């Protein structure tokens, strides 16, 4: 008889064939072609681990069958495929100096009747909700605020749209902001917080692929784009294309915020650096 911490030898076998380098390359090509995400060649083990969960759900025993299942982006599995291979790391007031700079720069320009900001790659919502808190506190009585928050991953968008988080996610948020932005749950909701409805109402959440030829952002002005820690997943030609399109969508003197590990490619990008990975749109063709 086996001890509880032992398994019979015959049960300790792989329940699927390993991900081959050839199939991994096909997955890389598929992901790049339809999302612009350039998976590094050394990510085979990560991809195998993440997709293994989908194979189990679907009852598949090899990655070739899964690749066939997702070869058409219109397939029902495509969203799960994207969700499995995208990374979502975020927090409230992440790189907090960006929110301070946004307010300072808008104040220097004189805020218009409408302030419109795009959070491109909003993940589970912490960034757009931080934008809502910051802008509402600074300009709530002076102008209308609209925030468009988009992501490719449908599962994180569902979390963002709910606006409910574990209380532990506010561990590094200053007390005044906790009171300003959140309602604490009681009873069955104890240990959770909810974004205040007046802040949630400032945000529209939409699924968006940055590679799509058209972005459903409406025709209104965009005064600032937050695209932080997103372009690092794209190759340089894709980055240049995105920067040119950001340039077109921004208002004159509009602002672009990127992640601390990112830098715009060259002076021809159409943006003037303001420091701390903040850029301002320059006139002329990007």
C-alpha cells in the first residue's frame, strides 16, 4: 500500500506531449501576426506551462491540436489563448510621479472643458482608476473627465469593469486616497473594497487590439495617453507604427506616458521628452 504522499509509479507520467520547438515557433508567429506581441525565443517553457492548463480544460493531449484550434482568431478559444499568454502586472499609483506630472502639465496648459485620457493596456483597472481619482480630485469641479480604458485580455477587463478588489491591494496606497477612492465592504464583502461609483462612472472599458486598423475611441480629443509597460512586448517596427498612430490621435501638445523601462526610439518619433518617461506631441508628421 502506498503512503499518502506517494503516487504509483505508473501514474507519474506526462498527460500530454511536450511543446516542440517547431510548434512553439508557430505559436510565436500566430501571436505576433494577430496581436503584435513578440514572444522571446527563450519563453518555450513558460508558454508550455500556461497553455497546458487550456489543454487540460479542452481534453487535448498535444500542443499541435491546440494550435489548430486557435489558428483562426475568430475561434471561441482565441480569447483564452491571448489571456493565457499576456502578462498583467499592475497596482494603484504605480509609477506615481506620472499622475502628479499629468495634473501639473494639464494645469500649465489650462484644462479644457473636457479632459480625455486613454489608458492603453489597462489590465485589471488599477491604472484608469488611479487616473480617475487623480483627475477628479484636481479638476472635478472645473471640467468634464472621460477616461477610455482598453486591453486585449477579456478576463482582466471583466475584473476592471467590476471595480472590486481585495483590501490587500491598497496596502501601499496613502490613507487619503483610500478614503477618496474606495468603499470598504462589510458583512459578506468584508476584506474587499469597491471603487466609488462617481469615479467608476468616468471610465469606459473596451476590448481593443492595438494592431487593429481602427481604434474605437470615438472622435473626441485625447489629451493624454498612458501606454506603460506595453510596447516592451512589441518589436521596433510595431513600436514605430504605434507611436505614429498615438501622435495622430493626440491633441496638439498632447501627452504620452510610457513605462520606466521604455524609451521612445528616436527624435523622429514625433514626441519631445519631458523627463521621467513623459513625452509631448510635437507638430509635424511623426
